[in-house]
């Protein structure tokens, strides 16, 4: 399935009919968030939806959305869902309540602001090293390449370790298999008798991921103060390597998911708006030390990432009611699925002028009106707010600026329809691009050192 994103959508949506919405709780959020935004504006604060034999409840009111996201006593997280147990296990993603809060508290020192201050130069160096491997003479599948970059950044800068180049490439390819398989397993949970596509491929990808996590732990470089992420997890579970393995696996795949999606969609937007490549490079060159970049020195790169998140970020969050409750005047039974349509809310015309237009300038400090970055809900909300959000905010603008300065991106097939992958975090499917050195680049010529993935 695909949606045309070769041009800014802006056609008036069809007028919704009376009664409840009847779309799936999963697919339509991916396929047409702009049309869904218009439909939700007329649908009411809480709408009952159907997903085959199951009933879901969609929350459209921002105030109620925050209530659902923060009320852990009433609304459980989707991660411990039985359909996802073999993926999440007893790692930090698959536990709830006091156990989850305790595990998050263990990780908190690793993401302290004082530790992230020096994050930028490491991100810049790793990005440059990984980009040096990109072939320049053939089209690249940017979904795979940005997964590879995201994995390398998470492993090197967040987990203080390294992966062999071939392992890094395998995990980049496995990410889409795992993400898509997990998405389909959850989406098809109301039909337990339906076989999940690519089940064997998912098992192989999960084995690849476990092997990579073992390599990460074996090559881990602990900080002298013991406050890096892996050291903290190991100290909190002495003699229990299984728990540490599951936690590192969950953090690696979660960090890859959001970062790979954001960087891949950023490449897509750079291809559509090529003038931003030079503007981002100029901003980086104007920094006090262009060889040691920090996110706070890159307001436009930060705004670019925020706008990518607004248009292409994770389209919804899911909760499940622990007990019977009433929300927005609608009675919701215990065990019901509750969906929070973030993608539609990010295209709300009452919040964003010209919401279907890609415009990073709306996030700059001088913009009028200035939208609140918190309204993006890029990292979730409430007790399940992403513990690595601050690290991602410090990492992605620097990686984007480094990418724009190191490679000139251009679509390999201009005008080709770009699809949206049905994964946990949607990525652009079919995004084939050339990544060549900038004109006048006096750096050493690059000889491709690895085969290009199929495009």
C-alpha cells in the first residue's frame, strides 16, 4: 500500500458521513493522515471504531489524549500485549508499573543534561565515518542506509560500543523486518487464527538482533564513572545477564526505530527541497567550530527535524484499558484498545497554518505564531515517555547537518511515488537516492567498499 507524497497534499478531503468511523485502528493512520485530520475534526472527542471482531476507541480531543497517556492506573501500555511477548519479553519495553519505573530510574543518570553536553562532536564523527562508506556511483535505498546510520549512532554514542560493519549492515536490514513483523502481529491480534506475514523472517531477524546485542555488550567501553547506560543496567542486575540483554535489545531497536524513520524522511524532504541542503551546510559552517557541532548551535537543523516529525512522525499511540472507564462521555469496557491519533493532531489547522506544507521555519524562534515543540509528542507522553528523548534531540540535528554537508542527495527516480511502510514507525518505502560528495569537495575521493542494497 502506498500514498502519493511526491507533492504537498492539499486537496479538500471528502466530507465524512454520519455515524462512527469505520477504519482500522492501524492502517488508515499510515495511509492518509491529512484526510484523517479533517475527519477527526468532525468526529467527536471519542469515537468507537471497528477492527474486524474487535472494538477500539479513538481519542481526538488533545486534553483527553493527555489524560489517557498519563493515567497509568486506568490505561495500560501496548508493549506488554500478549501478541508482542516474544519481542519485548521482560525488557524495559515489556514491563509496566513499578517495575518499569524502577528500570527507567536506573537509566536516568546516563541521559543527564551534563552528560549530553559533549554529545554533538561524537555524533558528528560517527556520522562522518558511516557516511564515508556510502557508494557514490549508484542509487541507494535510503530506508536501509538511514537504518544503518541510526544503528551506528545509537551503538556508538548511546551504548558506548561498536558493531562490526557487516553486523551493522545486517541489523539495518533486519530492522524493517522486525518492525514490520511486530506491527502486523499487533494489527492482526484481533484475528489470532491469521498467520502473521514473514514469521520465519522475523525469527531470523530477532536472532540477528540478539547476536548484535551480545557483540555490543562484549565491545562495551564503560565510562570511568560507571554512569554510562550499559554500565548502569549491568550494575542494577548483577548476575542476571538475561535482563541486561533484553534491556539493551529493547533500547537498541527503539533508538533505531525513531532515528531511522526521522533521518529517512529528512532525506525525502531534502530531495523535495534541495535548497535546504546548502542552507543546513551554511548553518553548520557558521558554528564557532564546525568540526565540533552541537545541537544548540543548529536552530534550523533542529527545526527541520521537528517539521519532519510533525509530518512523518509516529502516527498514533496505543493504550488498553485496565478496567471499565468513561472518557469524553463514552463508556469504554475493560480490556479495550484506545488509540491516540498523533499524526492527525499534528495536521490540525487550528494549530498549524498550512499544515500539509513542509516548512521548518514555523519552528524558528522568530516565527509567528511559535508552535510548542511539546505539542508534537514526538517521544510519547506520561510514564512511557521515551527515556532517551534528550539524547535523540542532541543527536539528530547534528547528524542531519553532517549529512547535508557531506553528501548531496538527489532522487534517483524523480517524480516516483513514495510509499509508506507499515511498520511500528513508518518509513518511506521506495526512496531511492544518489548521495554524492558536494561540488568542490576537496576531500579524498571515495571508492565504494561494499555492495549497494537492492533498490
